[in-house]
C-alpha cells in the first residue's frame, strides 16, 4: 500500500512550490495592495483609512487616463504592423527551399535577447535630434529641411517608443507563429494548390485562420506588454515629453518609488489589473467570434 | 558631414577598459552572474517538478489549480511591486540579491506551462512500468522524466537566463547600494551621469549583449523545436 498512498499525496507535493510562491509573492502582496489602496499611506508608520478616495482621485486624474490613452496609441502604432510582419516572416521562414533559415531565425530574435536598456540606449543615440545618424541621413538626402525631434515631441516620441518595441518583439512573435505553423497539416496547403488557390488566398484562408489561437496569444501578451511598458519610455524620454509616453506601470512606479504615494499607487495597480482583465476578455470574445 | 562615415578609422580597444573602470563594473558583473546562475538552477528544479505534478498525475482539484496557475501568468509582477517591496523590507532583504533570486526557486507559470505541455505528450506506459517496479514518484521523475525533458529544459533555461540577465525593474526597485548593482542597473546609471561619453556607454552596452547572444547561438537549434514541442497551438 506504500506507493499507493504515496501516489495520492505525491502530486500535491510536486506542485507545492508554485502555490507557496503564489501565496507568498503574489496573493499576499496583492491583497495587501488592495488594502493599501483604501488608505492614505505614504511610507510612514500610520496609515489612515480613506475608503474609496484614492479610486475617486484616480478616476478624475488626467494623467491616469492619459497613460491609458498613451498605451492605446502605442498599441495601435505597432501591434497590427508587428503581427503582420511577424506572420509574413514566419511564413517566409517556413518555406522548405529557403537557405540559411537558422541564421535568419536567430537574427530576428537577437533584438529580443539583448538587454532592453542597451537597445534603448542605441536608439537614443540613433534618433538624437542634433547628432543622431537618422537625422544626418534624412538631412543629407534632403528628405527633411529641419532635423526631426524624434525624442522631444509627443507625436514623435510615441512613434519612436512604438518602433523600439516593434523592433524588440517582432522576432519573438515570429518564433511563436513559426512554431504554430509547424502544426498546420501540409495536406491543407497541397489541397489548396491542387485547387489552384493563389498565394494571397492561401495566406488569408488557411494560414491566418489556422493560427488564430497563436495570434490571440500574441495579441493578449502584446496588450499587457504595452500597458506595462517601462524601460523603453523611461530610458528614451522619462515618460515624456509632456507625459506622452507614460504608461500605467510607469505612472505606478513614479507615484510609488518617486513620490511615495503608496495608497494612490496601489489604487493604480488594482485599476490596472481590472483593465487588463477587461481587455483580455474583450480580445477572447473578438477572436472566438472570428474563428469559425 | 555627409555621407556619415560608417567605418571608424581606428579601433580603440582601450575604450572598453576605460568604460569598465568608470564604475565598478567588475562588481556588477559578479552580481549579475550570481543572480542569473542561482535563478536558473532554482527555476529548472521547481518548474520541472511542478510541471511533472500537473502533467503526470490525476488528483482532485487539478484543473482548477491549473487554471489558477494560468491566470497568474496574466498578472505582471509590476502591479505588486509596492507590497513586495514592503514584504522584502520586513524580511530584511532590501539591498540584497535575495529578492531577485528567491522567487525563482518556486517556479514560474510560463515555464511550468511549457514543460507541462511537453510532458503531456509522453506515453503513459513509461511510468506504469516504473510503478510496477515499485519506484517512488520522485525516482520516476528523476530517472525517467528529467532525461526526457532535457531539450525543453534547455529552452526554459535560455529564456530564464535572458530574463534575469536583462532584468532592470527588479534591480531598480530592490537594490539601492552601488555595490549590489547588476550590470543593467550599472549601465542605466550612465544616463544622467555627467561627462560620460557615448563611446563608454556603447562599450558597456556591447559587453552586456554578448553573453545572451552566445547562449542563444549555442541553443538556437533547440529553441524553435522546443517551442513547437510545447505546442502553443
């Protein structure tokens, strides 16, 4: 009977580490966060219960909604383009006749595995208004008369941040889609070819629908990723100019570790989670409606 | 000055030495290595154990517990950074490397998910024969499943190394003394320091980028296969 009992208990022992982690480093902190969000705690000993005040303040705070809006704009600026590009690259790299696939695959993933800080620094250097190489080229080729202020106008700063994020993540999404493509049965393509379907039709009628789930996964991850962008906007423009690249997580960081408004910042994190849950549900709905 | 000069006229290796000595990058390198290696060991052990528990046993509450695990994947840890800071502060861990290492020893939902997907594809007969031999669950895990998991473990290991090596927000929040800094934090410190030339920043940038690249090149072959194995379909 020894191993029978053991096999009844064993799974719980195996999965225990994760649930200890969940309790210690996610659930307890999260509940604590919810609690703090109802207080005016600023880091000193005493915290006063203020009810829904922080949430009220948040609801009427311009910068919070701006941060949500910024994330939405940045999302729209890069996610559709990135997914399309990633999909095209994945399809190209999935062609059996293409030489040097390993090299290409690696090349596209390199931006994702190098440090964000490093990538951001390089872009600061490239996009600099006065001595960045991009402006040098644009001026030299007479594309523009004045150097473009890539990092110091709200309009361009958002585009720059969106571009850096696209550059960093297109390869990663390509990998996921490429892995997804391996599971599409070859017969589907062969049948389509026999029927004389054109490449564009094959792409939209077979490839895209078959990858629906992977695309959903990529979109959900990109949404959460965009709303919690931190390093890129922080290094490139400190969330500016005029808060144009401030995301909810950047705001959360600023309010907590720079201004010490822990109560208010906790309200931001709770609101952020609710918003993410809402957006994820919305995307699940959108994708499942489109699937069949 | 147009066209720009793409190829510099001379290579100055001493730039690297100079940049490396502006701040104590040797210390930062040591800290980064400690964090990365210890996280990786912990992550591999715990994630594979938890994945094994979920994939190879039937037990009450399994599906509900697994749904909880998946749901936590959606929570970026950033939202708990204030209470985590306070928790680590109570434990006396602030300004030590522990907050960056210890949580990794409990597994991570994404890696558990990846490994479980792989383990689900292994036929049942394997552990049935082990059961008849009377091997304990842990022995079965160690002798049968760990060897099978090696390619997937390489994938997890590579992802995890990149994440920890490149992590910035964690060190930024939990470390405040320069002697505890990791490389990324040291590099970021250059922004806003006066009199640091771009050459130095780029020199350090280059050095920081090399280890992940080397690791990735070495493991490249396993990665797409690993992702395909784990089958996010």
